[in-house]
């Protein structure tokens, strides 16, 4: 008995004591792991860094409207690629003929064109027939392609050389065709081709509009 008159408690066997210590250590480690995981998840997602001229093109894959996989790295291994992230808005729609002309002007010299549209497939099907798209294209209604290229701008264009280096970047819409002409000239220089005046070529084929009375 102890001084209180109560019987002494029997000592805990050493084997049981070791088990208790192991359980306590595991519990502590689990608590630390959960705390770390919560802290990591609480951190805000890092914003994608915008691409710069001279950067390596990002790893980018997307399926075309027929479900075929398009791999930017494989395209760039064959030759230069012009990637256009766009949509069917009025400004982009008016600019489209100039970029189609860029594709026609330099495809024989090896310039490949990939256009990614932010429209759903069901809407895009009619758009393709109406506009008679002549380049490789895909749809991305969730706009997941934009962060890959570090941009939020609609449209954005990236000229990538054979091997995967970004040669030129243009952002924003110009329905007059000046942006398309400039990037077309850069594409011509890349493949050492004669430059085509894209703006002049498209403008001369435009149907004249008669003002409403």
C-alpha cells in the first residue's frame, strides 16, 4: 500500500509500454502528415508564366473533332508550327480569312497551322462548314489550352520553329489583317520563303459591301 492507504497499481509490463509508445508515435506522425497536406492544399495555385520569345514550346496535346490526338512536339519535330488560340467571336471571325491565307501561302514551305477554338463541338460543326477551314483544328470549350501557353488573351498566336522554340508571339485581334500579315512575314523568314502580302491578297478578294439606304 502507499501512504494514502490505497493499494499500489501493478506496473505496466515493458512489452505493453513499448506498444503504447509506438502507437503514440504513429498518431503523432499521422497528425503531422495531415497538417502538412492541409497547408499545401491551402496555398493558392501558381499562375502560369507567360511564354516569351526564345522559350521552349510547352508540352501540349489535344484531340481534334474526330478524336485524333494532336501532339505539338511531334508537329514541331516535322517543321515550324503556328498555333492560334481563338474563338468564333466577331473580331476573330473577321480576322480568320487572313490567317487562312497565311496557311495557304506557306504550307508548301512546311509551315503547319494548328487552330484551337473555344467553341463546343455541336456549335463548331456548322462553323467549320460555313468558314471552310483549311487547317488542322480542335475545339476547347473549357479553354484549358490557354493556361498551357500562359495566356488569357483571345486570340493568341505562337509561331514555333522546327525543334520547338517560340519564335514569335502576337496577342489580340486585328480584323484588318495586319497581325496576320506580320506573323505571316515572320513565318516566311523562318522557312526562307518569299513573303506574301496577306492583307492585300485577302482584301482584293473581299466582296464590296453596299451601304444600306
